[in-house]
C-alpha cells in the first residue's frame, strides 16, 4: 500500500530531491534535475512506479527525525529482534572540498546500522526509468553492486557492500554493530566514479552535515518556533535549483489535492505568483545569496518573454513542455490522471506583474541595485499593466476555463504601479512615465473600492461585483494597498473567518466551483491569516496563537504540503510545498517584527512592507 503523503520526508542537494517514506522506501526521485523523468515513482503507482526500499523483513514500527539543522534524514526501525538506524542524504560539499574531492555527479547515500539485537533486512532496488515507461536491465558488478544503463541519460550505479544480485532483491541478517552502505549515483558525462562505499559514505555524511549547519548558522532569525522556521528555510533551500536560482513549487507531480480525484498537477516548475513573498522570505532570513540568485533567475526568465510575462517557467527560465497524461500510472491512492507538464503556462495572470515588480522592490530595500536594463524592463511591465489592468484573467488560483475579474489581480496591478512610482521617487527609475502610472493606479483603486466592496457582505469580494470572498484578500495589507486595521479590511477579515475558516486555524482558499469541491484547507492561506493578524489586524497574542496552532499541523518532520485535511491534518497535494513554507517564514518574520515594536504597527514602521494606503 502506498504511504500517505505526510509519511514522506525529503532529501536533496539543490539540483534534485528524493522522497523517502517512514518505512524506508525511496518512492520518488527525478534525476538529474527536479523536472527530469522519474527513476522511482512508487508514490504514484505501488506496482509499476519502482522503489529503492531498505527495511526490516518482518513487522516493525519506525520513528524518524532530521539531524539538527540539516536535511539528513534518520529513520529508526524497531523490530522484534532488534533496532536499525537508516540514514539518508544527498552529499553536499563546500566549494573548497568539491575541488579536492572526487565524487559522483549525482548521488544518494543510504547508511544502515544495527544498533541492537539482530534483524533481518529486506532490500529492494527496482528502478523504473522515464515514469516507468522504460524497461531497465540491471547488471551485476560483483561485490561492488549493480549498474543500469539509462538510454539518453547516463549510467545508474548502485555501489554497496550488501550481497545484492542482479534481480535487485535480497535479505541480509545484521547483528548489533554491523552496517551496510549504499551509494546510488548517476553519471551523465565521462567515466563513472566507483569507490568503496564504506569510508567514502561516512566522510560524505560528515562533510554534508558540516555544510548544512554552516548554512543554517547564517540565518538571521531569533523569534518564536525557531526550529520550525529553520526547517522551512532548509526546505526552501532544497527546492532551489542551485545552477540557476529557480525555486520549484514542489519536487513532485500529481499528488492529489482531492483524494481519489483529478486535481493532480505537476508542480516541478517556478511560478511568478510566488515571487515577492519568496524574495521577502529569503531576504528576511538573511540568506542574501539565495535571494539574489532567485532574483537573478527571475529577472533573466522574465527578460526572455518581454514584454509579456508567463505564469510559470522551467528551471532555466523557459516555457515548459505541454501538459500530458500518463495513463499507465494509477496515481497516488488511485487518483488519476497523473500529469506531467502544466497547462497553466498558457493562462493570463495579471497579478504576476505586481509580483515581479514587488520582488524587485524587495531587492532594492535589501540593499540591491537595479541597473539600466532591469529598470527599463520594469518600466515596460508598468506600461503593460497600465494598458491591460482592466482585462479578465485566470487569477492566483489558476481557474481553468474563462477569465474573470479578480480583486487580488487588480490589487497586484495597483501594487506594481505603486512600487514603480516609489522606485522612481527614490531615484531608481529615472525617466519612468510617472503620470501614466499614477493615473492607472488611481483608476484601479477607485474600481476596487467601488466594485470589489460589497455593502451587503461588508467585505471586499473575490471578484468585482461578486458575492463571495477569497483568502488572497488577506494579502491586501501585505502589498501596502490598505492598513490591516482599516475598517474595510477588518470587516473583510471577519467575513473570511465566517465563510472560510474550518477550525484549528485552517482556511480554505475560497468556496464554490469544481476546483474546490472536496479539497482541503490551504496551508499558505492559513499562514496568511496569522500574518494578517500580526500586521495589525488583531493582537500580537491572537497572531501568535494562530501561528503556533498551524505549526502543529506539519508532519513529524516539520514539512507541509499544499493543503491540510481538516480534522485529520493529513497532507494533500504536492509535497513538500514551497509556497506553504514561504508562508511559515513570512508569518514568523512579521511576528518577530511586531513583537520587537511592542505595539500595533504604524504607517511606515514595517521594514519589509511598503507604506500602506488608507
């Protein structure tokens, strides 16, 4: 039976990631990149997908944790005869060590040690390349392990001191103090690096732990729940493709938002809608290298599509391939179809302009510079907004079908123009057509205050002249459109709680339509609520209580999916989800700032958020 989504942990190295269940089964791996075809996909099909499993042969229970301040995963198995410790990681070396050390291009290390007693171990190595569309042929390397040529990719090698035949299955009895070592590696170019797994794996573990702890030590955060915030930061770091700076929404595809349903999407791409919130999270934690690398990718990617912005891009800033279905895979828990690619790439989302411009403003606030070319690009985006802001779009939630006039999209158009005006006034955008931007900005505000406010509901509405609300309205103060404690915003908060709150601090994104039936609460929306309260929509105590309540809904490793099932708190959707972890970080940063102020925030006091308009 396929493990539940929340039963997985992630390991990675900034180029790809693997998901490993609490039962010791590596059930998802795409190599050499996040968006490459899978080598193991048992998470999407128990029988066909393929796995690399290491676990006691008989009944057992397990506990797991990450080594402190690292993404190194430890799983402890308790069996009738004894106790095993399984350690999983992707080696990561400092630049200096990488120059001195010869290691495989792509590698996963798995270390198994019998801590107590005697336990029979079952090992299953069953790769199924290309989303299980290719038939691999395993070849024995004798006492070194196994290898498998992957057509068009390279050579997959499993180096191990376990007696593993070409069938890829075996059982081994371990006694206290005995260990097994596994180095799974992929060679794309040149000769494969084949080394004895024992000592090399142990050294790789020491070096990897040292590197990650050095990175975590640079985090600038001393607020509450520091361990959970650091775990979110580590998760975001794992989801950043180091060669370009892109951050994928999640490392998986087609994990269902609705159990057994068809809301299954490929999230191994980079969405512009996340740009400003992600930039603030990275800059706010003091990780300037990651923030600037992300901004470099963002500005490079958007340059390739000027003057228009696409909804999403691949790791290199290009348009992804078409969305297709894989009918041979039964899906997680039978949820079909399994999809690769994402049709949202063809949508129009006007909020993306505001996101990109706001992210650039975050860069400037954090001490960065905008050169002439970037300045011209931003001004070009402003002209697009000034011309097209009245158009319908698919909005932040990417509703498929016909476009609508979403309040969030209008507000982001307003925010983008306001940020351009702010940047011009501070000397960063000389020659910008300020009068054009001011005119469009004022028209947008007038429309929002007239058509997006419902006297009947006493709330801003999801769409212009609409009759319902949307959790994305909680971002209006974040982007400086209004104060969190303004009468209209506080009334909107009350309406959102009345209609979208499902208890335990959780919010749905909105109600109605085929895409929300049966889905769970949205993780990031729930953290937006905590941050809204911290911005001044409530008391500091209310914000802290909601934040702490939400943190309790993570899995045992501190990881969040896109959605959380009310009542059971089970994870739904792709996992782990960058946007949810960005929500954790930003809520924590705002809480820290609010606590430091010791009072309700006032205009201009929040360093990360532009001056709010009444």
